[in-house]
C-alpha cells in the first residue's frame, strides 16, 4: 500500500514539473507584447545587375590547315605536281606563329618542267592569236568575237603584197599581206679570210650602190666565225676577175644593217668597204697630207631583206568585209588592215581566246606554286598539331597540320527556358577559365537559339559566345560565362524575402507607424538572387516586412529582428 502511494506521488511530481517547464519555455511570458514581432528592411535606392551563368568548352573561331599546294579547287583539279617531299619542318606543336611565317619547306622536281611546258604552250598560242588579230597581248581584252576578226598591223611599216578585195573568201592560213619596216635594211657580205681582220661587231662599213650616187652607212651586227665553202662562179667579184673561175673557196658571212632613206630594196647589190688612213708624204719639197681612203671587199654584198617584216595571215575560213588600207601604204602597229566575218571566224576566235585564257590561268597557278613550296602561316595563332616529317612524301592538297587562333574563341553553352529570355544577342559576357585563375576574358553573345531541346526533363537553348582570348587558352578548356542580362542604377530596391504573390500580383507588406501593417501591390523590374527593382508601389525609406513571430514555433522568441529570415543583418544589395 505504501509503495503504491509512493509511485503515485512520483508520477504526479513529474507531470507537474513538466507542465511548469512547458509553460515557461513554450508560452510567452505575460510581460511580452501580445502581438507578433516583425523583421523589416528599408526600401533603399541603389544599383542592381542581373546575369545568367553558364559553362561550356572553348573552341577556336578561326583556324587553318598546314597543307600541301594543289589538290582540287572550285573549278576542279589545280595544275601542279601530284606529290611533294617535305624538306624541312620549322615549327612544332604549341608554337606561336604569325602571318607569313614559314612553317614547312617542300620540294617538287616535276614542278619546273611543268612550268616550262605550260609557258611554251601559252606563249605559242598567244603569239598565234595576236598575230592573227594583229594586236598586242594587252589588247586581247578588247577583242569581241561576235564582231568577227579584224586583222591589224603587227608592226609599224609599209603594207606590201595586199591583193584582198571586199567580199573575197579567204582560207585558213592564207597570206593577206606583209607589213615591212623598210626604214632599215639587212645586207649580207661575203669576205675572204684576209678581209675578216678588217671588221668587228659594231664597226661601220660604207656601201656604194650603182643605182644612185653617194655612200650609205651600215653597221656590222653579226659575224659567222665559221668559213663557208662557196662556188666561185656564183661569187660576184667587183673587179670581174673571178668571172668564170671554176672551183670552191672559203668565205665568211658578215651581216650588216643600215638606215634606209627609202631607195634601197631587197636584192640590190652594193660594194662594201672600210675606211683607212693614207699616210701623208713629202716629195721634191711637196707635202701631201694624210687622207681617208676606202678599201672595198672583193665581192659584192647583197641586200637580203628589210630589218623587220611580218606576214599577216587569215587564221580562219572567212569573208573579207572591209579592207582598210592600200598596197604600199604606211601603217602603225595595231592599225586595222582587213575585217573578216563568218560563223567559222567567230567560233574559232572564241575558242582561241578561251584556250589562251585557260592556259594563262594554269601557268599562273603553276608559277604561284613555286612560292607556295614554302608553306606559310596565314594567320596569327598556335600550332595545334603537325605530323610532317623531313623526307616524308605528301600528296597534292594533303593536310599535315593545323593552326588555331587563340585570340578569337567561341563558347557553346546551354541556357534553360527560364533564363533564356534574359539573354540578348550582343550582350556583354565575362568569361573565366579554371585553368587561368584570376583573369577575366571579354565576351559577347553572338547567337541565341530560338528552339529549345529537352535535356533530362529541362528545356535548354543553345547560346554562342564570342570570346576575346589570349595565348594561354587552348581548345577544349572548360570556361564559365556570366552573361549580362541587364542593370539599373539609382533605383528602388527591395529584398526578395519581402515579396509574395497573391492573385497573380506581386505584393509586399509595409510596416506603418504604431505597428500597423499594410499589403501593397508593386511593379517589379530587374531581379537577381537577393533584390528586386521596384518600379512603383513603394517609396524610399519604407519598411517592408521580411518575417514575423507568426512564422515561429511556440517555443521561439524574437530577441532581434536579425534572427528572422531577411532581417536587417542580412546585408545590402549587389
């Protein structure tokens, strides 16, 4: 009995003590105010910036290959060697390079031979075309095939042998006329061995033609040092002593050239000789002064031709539609002689023009490959990789290395559907790279995707960022981008903890004097992770409620508003 009473007393004591403890710790004392306590923040004026963060790899926006010349171009195979030999490699991976720097040197034995063949073909076809048209190479661009062919004087001189009439049909290769420069003539003299000692290249020789009085001047332009056997009966001796003499004798051919006053013609014969000085003498008290004499060569010299003479040919079957000159008329180089027309003429001219232009392009491409045997950097950058080895054979157009530009990089990042509306093309970006701590690279939003893609249940949008990089960057490095989504200065700011939504409207609760509260609708602007811009509804200095004792457990009490979420101890805006 006594034990039961003792147990009841103990139970009662425990329950009574626990009740007192609960009353003291969970029920506010009677000395505290009966209403809730509030944590508040002042509405302040300050600056706010909003950004979107994203991560992604860096890649070069510009790059180029280290490549052998040749291969295929936009119009087909590029003329040149089919292969090259690597002679020297002047860079290695990760080396910085500048435009024009030689990276690799190649050799190609067949290139010079290809250039020689191509040049000979081009020059031969070009000469044929210009002679047919009577124009200089720089005038080919003015030729219009639809207007037919106009044969022009290839040189300045006199037209000879012109017998073409308007309306006459011409065959391909037919001689239309000759244009001769008769201002100078060429004469061949045949000298006996002893006379050869009296001449030299550039020495003047006097000529005496029987057709007119006086002497003509000529200059030695060529001497054949090898003797030529001549039939004595064909040699015209100026003394007439060798006429009818049988047998052969050696003579030397000497070419002379002189100015033509207009009377000298091919086929004329002249006595040729050199001047010499006859010494003076005194005899019987009479003095004879020194004087000049002429020592004529034994055989007559013959005028072979004029110094310059060109044939004008019809390169096609055609009809002469207009003859611009007369026989023996003087013309200047490029003057029109005869106009030809006809379908064959137009078609052939078009084909020849096209062929010459193709050959010129091919020759230019081949010639340019001589310089391109030194493979040069086309941009500033870093050698990403190079596989070339000295002695290695590479094919035309083959790539054996790459260069990338680290100063112009790209980031490809993904932004979710909530943040993408804050990302605008052209927005500035701050880029940091974990591998380069403490440095910020400048970037710009270059592209914002318009169509999202589901990634693990979250819609992501592609964003491309252009980055002004540096030599320390490498393709593939992971980078962090902070995209500027807007900023404002000297605007009203309110903590996010004070904002709530009711009926689709953003609102805050304002603490008025005498602890009276009032719910106020607000219009918000920019918003970051701590503050929101207030465009209307509040004034600077208003106290907004960020928490109250109504949000606490019965056992909690407010000692300071800094204990509540968003209390004044939480700091200012960013």
